[in-house]
C-alpha cells in the first residue's frame, strides 16, 4: 500500500513539485521516501531515505539535488522486501526509474527464473525488482513492446506502477485494479499518482483513472496513448475506502468520505441503539464513519424520544506520529500507540462511552484505548467498527499475516474478540453493509459488489499468491537499491 507519483513540470522543477504530493500521501507509507528526477541531459538524480517525507527531504539542499522536468517518487509501506524506491536501471542504454504500489503474486517464481535463465544478480529483496530483468530481456524492439510482452506473459498480482523512461511515463494498472492510480493536469504539469486528492496540492485537476488492465503513456503534452493490455476483471481493494485512502480522494470514482459516512449510518441500522453518555470517534479514519453513525443516532433519538449521547473528542492523537498499523512489529506498535493516543479524562470519567473506529486488524490500538478509558474512569465502553473483521491475510500489497489478525487468532469468535479488547459490547459492520455503503456512495452507482476485492474478509482470493502469509517473518531492516548502471 505504498504511495507513488510521477510529475512532468515544464518549468524544470519536477523534483521540487513531487515532494508535497508524497507528503499528501504520507498516510500510505511512513517507513521511507524516495525521488528520482531526470534532467535535460537524461541524467538521473536520486534522494531517498528511511522515515517520513519531512525527515528525508529535510533541507533545501536535498531538493536542489533533484533537477529536471521529470520525477518519480514513492512513500514506502513495506511488504515484500525492504527496499526504498524508485528503482533505477539501464534499459538499452537509457536510464529508467520504476515506482510500484502493490505486490507481484508470482515474484518468487519470477526471481528464480531470472537468476537461472539470465544469470541476473538481484540488488534488493524487493518483489518490484523482478520486473527489471524481464523488461531487459523481453522480446520487442521498443520499450512499449517489451513492457506489453512482460505484462501479458510474465507478471501477475496487484500492481500499479509508473516507469520513467526516455521522457515519458509508462503508467500501468493490473487487470484487477487492486490499487488506485489517477492522472491529473495543471497548466504546466502532468501528474500521475496513487490518490486523486493530492493533485489539488499543486493546483491541478483530476482528469481520469488509469483503469484496470490499462497502460497509459504520458508525455510532456499529456496522455499520448492508452492501451488496454488485458480485459478488466475489476477487484478494487474495498479497504481503500475503509482505511487506506485519504478521505478527500476518489477511488473508483467514489468519494472516500461519502463512503465512510454511509458506513457509519448503515452500522447504526445494523447495531441499533445503545444507551450512552458520550460518543467518541477515534481520529483519523474513525472520524468520517463516526460522524455518519452519530447523525443516524440523532435522527433516531428525535423520532423515539431518546436522549442522545454528547459528541466529544475524548481521544487525543499526537499528529507527529504515523499510523501504528504500519509499524513492523507488535512491540513498536504498542509503544507508539501509547505515545500517540491519550484519553481526555473529563469527557469519559464515570461515563458510558461509545467508541467508534474504522476497523480492528490486530486489536492492539483498540485494546489500548479501552484500557486508557478504564483508567480514566469510564463506566462502560461500547465499540462500533465500520467494517467487518479481517479473517484472512492480504496478498496484494498489505503486510498482514493470519497469525496476527485478532479475529483469525480467535477463530472468528466475536465474543472472544470483545473479551480480548475489554469492551462491554462490540458490533462490526456486516460485509453486506460495507457493500451498500461503498456502492451507494455514488449515484448512479459506478461500481457493483462484484467489482471489489474482499478477500481479507472472506478468504476468496481473486488470484493465488506464492508468499507464505501464515506467520510473519522478522524484518532485516531497510536497504537502498543499487542502480544497475552496468547492465543494458
């Protein structure tokens, strides 16, 4: 679930312009950031490092290291491997740069074949790098022909990627459309990136999506060519609407905030009224469904003569820490969550509390917040969750494993999950309710239930993957990709 971007700037400041785009998409990856720019001579310039965009690009000198009209970049969320992108290599005498969001489902097989067939020496552990040798040795005279050959005969899985090559962006989305990829323009800018809302950061306007199974070639004048390289079998990740995407983004032309608001309203329909004194949505991603549920509660209270709970910001979040969901080990997540979240005692002491969040994955965040509420004197804590419980790991770009999913660990027994969390009651949105919320967020509907991947809830995977997702391996740290300038 990385955030990727490519920028063409006629004014020659693409490296400078791409940095705020990456910062806007920081929610998609706090573990590293990187940018590669291309100057007028065709030379590449790179800045990359571990941590947030602000930490990596922490001085004007760093920005001045990125001249040129073209730039590609990434904010990193680690899944398969530890490499900070973009990756750089020599493609038939011309430098190329690749940034990728997703996960190649057959990366293990492709890696072994490249090593055996071509003697390719991998420079990283990233699944993204497997694309490079196949592009280097593919049949075809032009880069476009080689890319189409690789797309149609080699790689499979979840991939939205951008390749900067010879003054053009080659923007690709897999035939399922698991991960988003949008295109926008400003007078002097062409922008391709993971989230549509980031386009507005540079004063641009959203134009279109790269659709499932499409290759879009973008040059200085805009879209030069669109090729449907595979028939679309849409399975967009529904969790983009639940948690991953920014609320002001459009994913599959559906506004994320509107979908989340509907999740809250439908959750109230399903969970019903509970007597409480205060209603507290957990920031950030619990806010929008929380407001939806609260509006539904107010309407119900007016119609039935009930006293509604007060809406309060009872959980304070430190804005200087990233998403603990994305930390690499349980100890880090737990420590950072205790630093990041604190309960405001006057709003919860001796109160019956409804606590609202978007999802429960590992259960660490919710359990800690409930513990803090008990310490602050809350009499009751009722938990409402705006999505179903994830029971299966994701093989399409999210770093989850079955043995760490709390609902899976407890065999789907939601009463056991409630006890683990320490809540007085626990209600999840049903899968049917989630479908209703997302599909109905756009009128008339632009997508149907069959267009979304819900494998994390059902275990029905659209495409098999080779990675073992039962037990999470230990991380070895972050590596920097070594440019393959000696290969052609």
